[in-house]
């Protein structure tokens, strides 16, 4: 009988100590896991930094050269002579400036459009390309005879190397629109 009583007390004691043991073991295991997680994070950060340095060293950074724009100084239309004069400065001296002219025909012009694929029949506009010589400093002057009866709007795009500038001139209103 005494052994039964002693067995019951020991079982009761084990039942009471079991949750305390589980709680203590989980806390101790959690404290051991936290430093491992921190160490893993620190190792990952160091690895990422090392990979970034290797990538920077392997691929040299190429700086894009700064491209100076073509500067348009003056746009004027002399109605007496019928000349459109554009003057400006290009970034490179002694190199040609390519001028693309898009001409919008006059709305008063009653010609019928041909659908033969010519430059005059493409959306009612005509594209022409000219080369303008620059001087030793890069200044240029582009002159073009235009007839107000045939042309309402002319758009000029100046290009040299990677630089460009666009001028749009409305001949009806006799003013620069772009």
C-alpha cells in the first residue's frame, strides 16, 4: 500500500514537472536558434556585398558622353525675297549639319493628290534632306526659298552626330511655332 501511495506521488510529481521541463527546453532551444538566425543574416549581407563588389569590378561603368545640343539662334522669313533663314551653332565645327525639311502644302492649293507613292502624296507632306556646311566655330546659316502660296507650314530638323534641334515655322502667320 505504501508503494501505491509512493507511486501516485511520483506520478503526480512527474505530471507537474513535465510542463515546466517542456517550457524550459523550448526557451533554451529558442535562445540557441536566435544567434544562428542572426549569424545567417550577417553572412548573407556580407555575401551580397561581396557579390555587388565583384559585379562592379567586372562590368566597368561607362559614362555616357555629354552631347551638346544644336542651338538655333534666329529664325526669320523675308517675305520680299521669299527666303526662310535659320542660323545657329552646332557642337562640332567643320562638319555638315543635315537638315530634313517636312513641308505641309497650302490648304488653299487645290491640286489633287496622286497615290503613286511619290514624296508629294505621302500624307500631304514632302520630305527633303539638305546638308549645310558649318564654319570653323560651328556656326551655320540655312537659307531656303519658300512660296507662301504653296506652303503653309515647314518643319526643319537639324542633325549633327547625336545632336539635333527642330524648328517649325508657320508661313501663313509668319511666326515660329516650335
